[in-house]
C-alpha cells in the first residue's frame, strides 16, 4: 500500500504537466487548452526510490456543477477526499482568482492535509509570486515550474515529510497473470459506462456528449478470483473527422493502449449497427494483431425486429473477422457481462497458449496431406515442417519449397485448419513462409593442387588403357 497524493486546482494551471514530471512518464495528456483532463489518472512517483507514492491527476474545477464541468469537479473532489495529501496547484503568472478562493474554501472544509504549490514561476520573482498568494495563510509554500522541472526536488522533499509511511492505495502491478483488456470503439458507444459498471463506482465520466473521455485510464480489478487491468480509451474517429490537436493526442494514446493490451473489446452501438468509424477502429486492432471480442452494447433497447436486422447486419459486415466472438450486452443495466468475460477468457487463452514444434509440424503435415496446394507451372509447393514464432497473436513459421507460389486461398485454409485443430477463437493467426535454401547454391568447388595432379594422373591412365 502506498500513500496517495492528489493534484487539485482550477483548469490549465499545469496539474498534468506536474504529474508527468513527478512520474517521469507522458501518461497525462497535456495541452494549452483548458479542461483537457477530465477523469482521474493514477501513476507512481519513484523519484525517491526508497519512498515511492501514488499520484492522481484530476481535471480542473471550473466552478460549474452542471454537465461535463460538474462531473469533472466531482471526480477531482473524490480524488482529494481519498488522498493522504492534496497539492493545491495555482498559476503564478495569473495570480490568485475567485475560483482559487472557492477551491481552497472547499479543501479546508474537507479537512484534508493541503500543500500550496505555485506553478509557472519561470521568469518570475519567487517572492512576488509568493506574496500574491500570502492571503491564503499557508506557512509553507512551494514554487515550481513543472514544464522546466524547476523546484521539483524541493516539492518532493516537502511531500515526503508530510506523507505517512503506509498508505491505503493499491499499486498498479505488472503481474504477467493479469489479463490486460482495452475497451475501444468510436465515441459515445458506452465504453465509460461499461467501465463504471465493472468497477461498481463512477470511476469514469460517462456522458452523452461524444468524446468525453480523452485520456487512456488504467485500473486494476479482481473478478471471480482473476486479476485484470482494464483500460478505458478515447473514441476513435476517421482521420478526416479529426481536427483538434487534443483529439489527435487522444487517438495516439488509444492506439498505444491497443498495442499494449492482450484482448481488445470492440464496442458497437446496437442501435446504429456497424459504421465506417467502427471499421476504422477494427482496422487498428487487426493491425496490432490483438485478440478481439465484439461487444454489441445497448442491446436491451431493441425490439425483436430490430434485433433480427442488427444480427443480419453484423453477420454481413463482420464476416472477415468471423473468428471473433460477438456478445450482446447492456453496459447501463449490466446484462451480458458474464458472457463477455467468458469470451475474453477464451480469446486470451487462444492468443497466449504456447504450442510445441512437434505438434505444429504434425499439424502442417496433416493439413498438407489432407489438401495439398495446387501446382503452379507444373510444380507444386511443398510444406516440410513448421515451428511457433510468437504469441499474441499466435505466429507460426512454415518451411518448405516454392512457398512463394502459395495462393491466398491456401493460406486461409491453413489458418482455418490451425484454428480448428488447436481450438483457437478470438485471435488472429499469422504465418511466415520461408523457402528452403540450398547452402551450396552459387558456390564453386575449387580443387587443391594435389587434387588437380591426381585428376591428371587418372586422365593419363584412362587414355593409356584405351
């Protein structure tokens, strides 16, 4: 258990920049536009290796209790209430504001230990910046420039002096047995709603406004005795629709989350079917080669006829990933979640199970004998042996002759054969074909002087015999 430090303040005072500086990561999305951060983002500060602590970045409290601004403020307050220490971040360039006054008033009512941190003091007189906030009555004030890492050591020393030795926050671990699941999809299909349903709390801001989630947020969870790491991601749209720089950064973080996960859950809106944007998201998952489960959300809101039409549409539009299981769910009401996790387990097992060289070679031999590849210009390719080359996705290297002539239809046959033989579901299967090379091709056998003399003697002997 680690102590928890919360970064709290109004929008655009540099909380996310300070979070990245203390965690030595780029996990928090940083932009000049106010209100970029909305959900709580956790990380570990290990600048002092002997005394690490958990850090939580929060969205700016803008004084509005309605809509997204109100939901963001509630997330920030929830983080502050569970923290062992609150870092109240203010802007040294802009000075104190009425919004800062309101936030400080709330912090004092909450009785949480609070440290005032004045950010953006590069190029300013520290005494001037401190005097601007002297009316807040803090005996100890830390001045920093998070963007230039100025004052970070002093801040770290002060934080360590105020934290308890033992906290109450569980650490995000890198247990290889923990299944890494990324929930991806286009905006407003219910990813955050499902995330909150699984965690049993309002951990993410769920709104009808598309693009509410901007950061990729990771949370560890235990369910039915198994460990998971859930990642909620920003919605992906086609490049032609992306205009804001913030959304570009969100898309980059989503693509990184897909690369790092083991199973990607593609969420679709049952009321809209499979759209071009869904195809864009699916393409990103296939490019990464990750195991795939398709979760069709909002299924409970469809009538019988609509369900039949949606089933036909899914069968037609997703026929090229027919190996992926489709699960009907309702993130709002929690129906279908048991079936969803069963599909996730099957996809994860298929993508991460190791196969021996002997059984892979036997599978290639059986596939070759059952259905040999067609001949090209009178010569048929031959498959000799194979061996595994990687997991997630399962990759196999096939050796033989004239494999460059293998048609795509035969490669699909091998893929389907392996799926059936090894009972693989929910994961792509990749093959690497390598032609056998004659090691003596292009090499000339040069005789030694002794061999040349012996050859000449044999020739003379043969001639004399004639």
